[in-house]
């Protein structure tokens, strides 16, 4: 979840690092820090709160060094504080590290290291890494052994000085020490380390958490997310799982660990195609609003080129139509917003292809023994493409022989690389923590997959596919129409901005939309919200309703419309304040709802694409009225890269 940056080049590193951290602030904003080489020593600055707090402190330190590392933190171990902020330094302050991931055996390692004389200054799991590197570096460079205590080791360090030059094709001592340290870790990591003994070198390691290296005109850049390097470098080297790298001022070398030795490896290169406008709000007050308004474009871009001669074409998927026809079960694994998109897909896949489809929360899927066979198609949905639980589920499914398709927004992400095929949602980078346009991109991508399966099974004829595709494409124009008129949404928001809780209801497709609407409200406004299939109201949730209690109903035209209307009346009879999302032309619903938000008429299969937009806007407006941080809600980070 945290953000990592590094720079080694010809410019002062501090402003480069801070600018990179600003771009990654959506990944973590509890605290931040940088460490920069200044002469023969390292200088570190850490601050709690936003990156702006760190930036304000820079002039007091007069940093001019051209090599450094930085970090923006989302707390896992240890409360947000300057002591727990990264970078973490070794006992002597000559080695600094930043880390994204989680070290599962940190308590055992800390105990051993403390007995050896290491002094810890934080409660984080990450700090053990720098002390392990310190031990390994002493053994490599200063001829100490594991039996030496810290006092003896430090004495020997004063007698010797390691070479600061790195021989071509050979790993630096710092990288060798980092490799030795990671061999003792259990967990996941993206790590960058610098040492005052080897100026200009950033040693990097990656296991399960992403890390990329970019070559720029003025030096080399490192980041945990390509967003930090957008507009800075034209392409990046994506470190593979288990790989290491030495990054110097004008070059870098990638290595793989084989039989406890580091050997040269070739890094995977990826072009950065997102345009610079993605990282700017433009005329919008916040990124969430900007990204809500980008959804019509996302629909069009995701559909572009997917219909050819009346057939759905997804060339990125590795299975032929004949192989797809052999699929006898689909399992979709996802978390959070992606899970809600998957609930919609279940209805479409089963309805159009008649293939049984299950939807699994990735964090639960990975800890049981699911029935997966070679004829099972596993679909992994992840906005970031680096969700830890989803990645673990992918690996488990592949071990069991299943084919895996990934649906993600990030080109070259771990989900994309570890799947047999991938559908990109074409949403461009999403900055706001609460997903909006990514959800729409996922809905469209999963709908395409459902059409493809229906086509492969022979359940959908060419004329049907063409008709459904054209109606799906029309949702872009319908979304634009919704975005042009938001007054009803604003009025509804004012009505229950001071409420403490809310209930979202819907049936069929509307039930999944209700789930996502409730999540959006929780995420950005901090109001408690629950979502239930409307038919479940009498099985418990109706007890919540009292005069003025907000009930948000997804009541679009569908086979279950009359049932939803009945549920709305049940709520209204008990004094609920009802907000209904309804289809244009529905003249009767106004007598049962306090506020009605109308959306254009669409086929029920595609209604989630349009029905979610008013609920996104409603959640944002309520958050705005309550004074919440819309783009960066408390306690949340954009990418969940640790369990």
C-alpha cells in the first residue's frame, strides 16, 4: 500500500523524491520521509501527515545530494509517527531502507537482532530489514562473522573501508547484503536501500510487491508505481518477482537470485502510455469528481475494437472459441469494488452462456480448498493488478490447473503478468482512493467476457451479439446524460448528510449496485451503510428503520421492479426517508419516495453501468457536506498490497 521512490543522477535528489511522493500520496498518507546522501553520510527527514508537511521542512536541511530514497506510508505495524515513518536507518546511520509489503516473521528477527546489540527505534516490521542488511554488510565488507557482537563488528568497521565502485556486471556489496537479508525474511517486499559507503547506488529487491526502474536523461528513477514516473521517463523496467537491481546515476543492472548467488538477468521493459493530464484535476474540485465524469470515455475506450463482423474479439485472451466451449465452470475472484462488479458478471455469464459461475472474495478463496479443475475458468478482477489476496488466489488456481484471465487497469501489473490472458479496462490511472471509473471499466470488461462465453457456447447468435454490443456502447451516451443534471442528487444529499447510518436495497442487478453504492458512502463520507437484497428486509434489516432513517433504493425497470416497489413501501410505512434511483418515465414512484433520481432507460443487463453513477455522486456530495477528504479518505489506501 505504501509508496516508494528513489533517484540517483545529476540533480539534487530531494525535490525529485518529494515530487514522486506527491504522485504516490494516494497509496499512503499517514507519514512520509526521505533519506539523501550528503557527502560521507546520510541525512533523513520524516514527517507525519501529508507530503506537504515533508515538503515544508526541506529548506531547513539544505539537502544537495544527488542520490536518495523516499517513502509515503500507510500504517500497518506501529501508529503513524515520525519514529515509525520510513526511511529506517541502521544503528550507525550509514544504511537506509524504504519498504512496501509486510514482514511476517519480524518479531522473531527483532528478538535475535536485539540480542546481537541492534538498537530499534520504531514499532514497524520494516525496521528489521535495515538491521539485517547492516549485519550482512559487516560480514561482507568488514570481515566480521555472525558470532561477532555489534561492538566487535563496529570496531572492525573502523579498520576497513569498502570500495565504493561497482564493477561492471557484478552486484554491489550493498545489493549482496540486501540479498542475504531477504533470504531470512518471510512475507512480501519491495525494498530500496542506500549506503554512505557506496555513494550513488540504490540496491533494490522485489517479492510480490511491485517495483519499477526508469531511465531518465538526468539519472535513474525507482518507484513502486509507474504513476510516480509518468511524464518523467518514457518507459520502465519492471522488476520480476524475486529479482534484485543495482541502480546507479546513469545505468542499472538487474539480477536474479539463484542458489544463493546473484546472476545477471534481463529486466522486462514497459512503455508508459498514460498522458500527463491523468495526474491533474483540471477544472474539477477533486479527482473523484473528475474520474466520475471520465466514465463515458472509459466505456468507449474499453469497447473499442471489440466487435468484428458481428463477433466479440478479445485477442489478449489465450483460449480459442473451441477451448472456451470446454469451460464448464467460471470462478471470479475479487475484493471490494471489484467484487461488486463480479456479482453483476455472475448474472450475465449464467444468463448468456448457461455456465455455472461463482464469485469469491479473494481473501477467503485463498484460505480454503476450493474445487478447481482444468476445465474451470478463473477470472481475477483487480483495479491495481497488485492486490495481494487476488494474486495469491491466482497462483493457487494455476497450481490446480485452471486457466486464469485477469481484468485490470494497469498494464504490466502482477495480475496481468501472472494470468493466461488479460482484459484491460482502459480507465487510465485512477487517483482517488474510492474507485469509480475503474468499476465502470470492470463492468464493461466483464460484460464483454460474458458475451464472449455466450458466443463460444453457441447460446448467443451473431445478430444477438451485435444488438447487445450496440446497446452496451450506448451506455456511454446515457452516462453523459446523467452527468449533465445532478440537482436531484444534491437535494437528496442535503436531506441525510447528518444521519448516522443508511440502508441500500435492490434486487437482481440492483442488489449489486446497492452493495457498491453503500461501499462508496462508507469510504468517502464515513457514514455507516449496509446493503441488502431488498427481499431480505423482513429478515432483519427492517428493524433498523425509524422515522427519518435513510433508505436508498435501486428501483430501475427490471423483472423485479414491482417487488422493489413493495419493499420501498414497507420502508416508507415505517417512516424511512427514501431516495430512489429510477428509470425515466416512471411516474408512479414519486408517491413512495422522498427523492427520485431518474436515469435513462437501458436493458436490465446494462443498468449497473448507469445506475451506479448517481450513487457515486451522492456519496461524494455527502462527503463534501460533511467536510471529509474526498480523494484520500482516512485509513484507506488505493492498492491493498498486503493482507
